[in-house]
């Protein structure tokens, strides 16, 4: 779909590393170039025309996110520098203030480093206890296992909606309902889901949702934290400075503004917010359901073709997303990715920042294909063709 | 060097590396090596007695280049004195940097003489020399 909008695709590459970051369509780049060439200005502070244009776009961006994610108001939309920043803000701005020694947090072993390390650090600081909900034999998370893992001390569940290696789609609507009934806070890492499928903040009873712009056709350096307004009111900023304060005095008195501005100290990534706005509009025009359907169909096709190649091992054939982890038997994943690069097929090798997953899969490193709306059957065919000849791999990589 | 022969030596050392498998022996120095830019992750252990490298072993998960380079490196260093080892490492580094080096001294390690044409594999080829340097520095109390 829409390949003509992506200039990187003119160069005959197969881009299968969308889990890491995605290509950018012309319209996103153009919106940022316009900011840099036609209306450069800071926000909140100018009375001149360029500043008014910029301000308007920045404020509209919050509305676009609200509409996209279906939260209650644009006051619940905080711009951050990415998923990692969003999660750190939740953990050290909210959880640190409200949790106490012995409170339990539920994670899984397939979480990205960004949804584990902040919690480990907080555990070190205030003595919360981290528990890992067991995964099933396909390394996926079942609602049943979530229920079984909840105890009277469980205060938070923090999980990816879609994980970045296995690509399993968690039933966040059911889990959100359970959290609501039990009074558990629910944080969703949407880095791999928000770009690829409809995510409904209200319907899923999410308390905090984090995601990144660069994984959804937008620029690097911008992300979003969506939080229920009453929680954001009770959350402390972790950065302090200009733009976020009402006043401050020599006798140390100060007052902060309200959410979301309270969390956006300093000059925000203005061009990036404008680019992200354009990216979301572009995605909504195509329709998130169409994107998801396209990726799942393409993955099914890829799996059916890969199954015909005897020396390929796949780890997550059945997960309902555009992510596939595999290895060529007896070949180290990085050698495979170097081999594929020789044919301009871009994939990723490694543990994909989910270092604990090795406890579960017994394989530390995999090759990951992650798709997006612009991938097509011809991309898959190229990959299959090259993998079929992989007995010559060492002629290429050595 | 003929490129088929080069590939054969590298592949043989990758698929049947020597000295693979760690030992339970406190008299060995130990180091873990993983680089930021790639996903190789190797443990190396080295035993030095009276200034002579008596043994080196390794284990872990790594690509064809770093695994084979580790295997070849280990074989070239066992039996050498620490200062000879440092000299070999220095010449190896020079080879990768494409400056003058002693070909005789490097022996089989010259199979990596063209690796600098693939900048993304330099770190793989440098993994064993960096790991061994780390242990030598530890030994010398640096
Ligand atoms: C599931 C998941 N969470 C969090 C992140 C971190 O995102 P960022 O690096 O944009 O902060 C990623 C990125 O790879 C991810 O896949």
C-alpha cells in the first residue's frame, strides 16, 4: 500500500525492520520542512504570525492524538521524547510517589528493556517487588495466567500490548477490565501496537499508555504518554524548568501548571510533534484496521512460504501481528542479517532488547522481520528467494 | 591470499572452533566480551604462568567472524610470552587499520587482512584481541 509515498523505497530495498523504526512518508517530512523553512518559532511565547501558526499546529496535534487513541481529553496527552521517556515518567513521576515497600508489579519476560529496567531501578529505590507473569508454550501471555498471577499486593500491571520479538497481541481489553475490577493500575507499552492496529484507551480501561512517533511513520525524538487525567494530576514531573511553572520565588515557593504542560519542561520537540501529527492523520486516512489486516495476511503468506524451506526455524508463526522471528538452522542470526543485507533486505538480528526472553525460548538471538503497510508480497518473495539459496551463505558473509 | 582458502580457514574455525568450553579453575583470568554495536557475546579465560600463556578457552554466542577469529587467536597465542602476545595483537590491529604489519608473525590471522573493507565487521574481528588485551591489562594491574 502507498509505496509511492516513501522515498526510501525508490532505492530497491526491502525494508523489514519496522519494529526498530519505520520509513517516513513525504507528507511527514514536508510538514517538518515547512516548520523549519516557513514558520520556525517557539511555542506558547510569541505574538507574531509564525508563532501563531506553530502554536496552532502543536495544540492540534494533541487533539489528533486524542481522537486517534480515544482518550477523554487532549489534557491527557503528554508529548515526550519516546516510549522510553514515557515509561520512565510514569515509574518515577507516579509510581515512586504512590507505591510502597512490598507492593507488587506484574511484568512479563518478553517486555522490552524500557518496560523492565525502570521498574528494577524503582525496586532498588523503594522496595517494590517485581513478578513475571508466566508465558504459555508459544511465549504468549494468556488472560488466565494474568488472573493467576494477581495477589492481594498486586498494584500495577505493566505490559506491552504487542511484544517486539514474539509479536503476540495481548488481550488488553480483558486485562484492563480485570485491572478495573481489582483496583490495579494498568500501564500499556504501545510501542509495537499503536502504529499497527486500533488501540482504544477508554475501551481498554488503560491508565497509562506509552508509544513512540518514529515507529509509526513519524520522526525520531517524539513520543506520547497518555494518562487518565486524575492520575496525571497526582503525578509529579521528572523534569523541571521553563514552560511548566506558574510562578517561582526567591523563597522557594513555586507552582506548576496542570497536565499536560506540567510534564513538558523546556522547549519540546516542536518540529517532531508537527511531524507526528501529520503521520497520525496519514495513518487514520488509511485506517488502522486495514493496516493490521494487511500485515497479518502478509505474515501468513510469509510463514506458509518459509515452511517450505527445511532449514528455517520459526519461533512465532501464530502470533497475530506482522512480526516474525526465525533462524537459519546452525547459522548465527547476525550472519543471516549480514547475508540478507547483501541483497538489500533489511532485517534485525539480536535479542531485540528483550534479554530475559532467552530464559523462555532457550535461544538468545533471532532474526526478526517486522512489517508495515508498505511491505508487499514481492518483498516477501525476495526474502524467500534469498533464503532458499542460503546454503551459500558463507560465500557471501565471509 | 586466495579467497577460497581464506573462506575455508575462517569457516573451519567457525564450525569447529578449538578451545571452546570454559573450565572451572580459579587460576584462569576471565573476561566477558560483548560490544555495543553488535550482538556477539563471548566469555574468555586465560591461564598465564611465569609470563607464558599456558591456555586460553572461550565460549558463547557469536558470528562467524568473531568466533573464527577467537579460535585462531587462541591457537596463535598459546605457548607465547605475554609480551609476544602483545606484539601479535599490535600487529593484528595494524593489519586491520591497513598500516604496516609483520605478516610472518600473524600466521593464519592474515585471513582477516581484508576485513577493513567491511566496516561493520571490524568489531567482530577485533573481539578476541580486545578481550585478551583486557585480561593482559588486568594481569599487569592496569
Ligand atoms: C515494545 C517496545 N517498548 C519500548 C520500546 C522503546 O521505544 P523507544 O526506543 O522509541 O523509546 C520499543 C522499541 O524498540 C519496543 O519495541
